[in-house]
C-alpha cells in the first residue's frame, strides 16, 4: 500500500505521453538523484547504522535503473540534457522537521513518498504508453519503486515509534498532494 493521498489525473498521463523525451530525461535524473540521495543519507547520518546496508544496496539498484533509462534515451537518439526541476523535491523537503530524530524520520518518509508517486505514475505509463518497449520498462521498474517505498517506511520506524511514524507519513502524504497541486504543469514524473 502506497499511502498516497491523491490519484494522478489523466491530464498528467496525456502530458507525459505527448512529451515522452522530456519524461524520459526527467526519469533518468530521478534515478540518478535516488542513487545520490541514498549515499547522501549515509553522509549526513553516519551514526544511523540501520541505514548503511539498505542504502548501499539501494544506491546500486538505482544506478542500474539510471543505466537502463539512459539506454532507452540513447536508443531513441536522445541525450540526457539538463531540465529545470519542478520544485517538488525542494518543497517536500521544506516540510521536514529540522531536529533529530524527526529530521531523519521525515527525510526517510519524504523519500518513501517520492518512491510511491513514481510507482503510481510508472503504473500509468506501463498500462497506457503507446511505445511497447517503454511500457515494459516502466512495468519492470514499478515493483522496485513500491519495494523502495516500503523500505523507507520501515527504516523510519526504526528511529521513532512506529505509530507516530505512520501518523507523520499521513501528514506528509497530505503535504505531498498540496505540493503537487501548487506546481505548474510540466512534463515531469513529479509535477
Ligand atoms: Fe529507481
Ligand atoms: Fe527507487
């Protein structure tokens, strides 16, 4: 169960399909950032020993996803250009508490929500994108993103009372909807 508090509308899917190159470039950046952020958590919280093995494994897996998306881009003659960010991640991170242990719990829960939204939208692309190869690729990735969602929620539960973590996840899930609603419509996985 993904804990999202809104369902992606058809307008997002139509925009994604009409701007497939941009969505794939953005997706490549998302996978790169997911790998980087797994390692960044280890740098920011060196004492959080429960994170070490899962974040190393996650960084490796996200790098594999990154390579896969790069291959999809190259096969289509596209390159990984820079893209202006939608502001989604920055706005979500602004909701995170500033002091421990809430700070770590919130960063893990925000990561869980980002994975959940990716998973929800990959499912739409896996079901509806006109390019069969992309349908297969997105279908292959969505199970991993659902697993990552669960991983981040479980890890957050190691740094606070699990009931409080669930309640905080729900608060942040509501915030995630407000963030999405505030963004201008761009062809991004998270916009
Ligand atoms: Fe991924
Ligand atoms: Fe992921």
